[in-house]
């Protein structure tokens, strides 16, 4: 098992989840890019979103992100969710995960 997120899910690496379900965990990013930077990680290994056909897991990831944002008090001011995919999409850990960024105004508005 070389995947760091799989090791976290198996508790081979100590984690302190913000939110956790049977299929998803939310943890603080160790290299935060905003005052609040969380990772929403499915416990099942998918190299990227391209491999995940389980809409239940994807829905649970979204639900965990919203629950975490509310728990940390950043839901109302606003937050950003991002899933980086493959090299050109900026993915550096090849286990599907979603970033939740909040706690300050975020640049790079898309729409």
C-alpha cells in the first residue's frame, strides 16, 4: 500500500478527521493554501475522478464537504470545492480527493 490516503483510511497513518463516515473522511491539509484547507477523501481507492463511477461516494464527498464547512463556520461566508484531475489538472496525489478552501476571499473567479 503506497497510497498515503489509503494508509490514512486504514489508520496506518494517524489522522484526526474533521468529519468521517463509513466511506469518506475529511482531514486538514498539511500544506494549507488558505486559512481553512480540507481534503475530502473517499476511503476506497480511485486514482482520480475518472475512475469513480460510484455516485453514492461522490454524493457523500459533497455532503461531507458541506458538513465540514458548517462545522468550521465557513459555510455562510463561502468556500470553494476543487477536484484536481491528472497532471495538467494539478493532481499530485493519485487518489481521488476534493479540496475545500475557505477563510479568506479567494481569487480566480470562474463565473
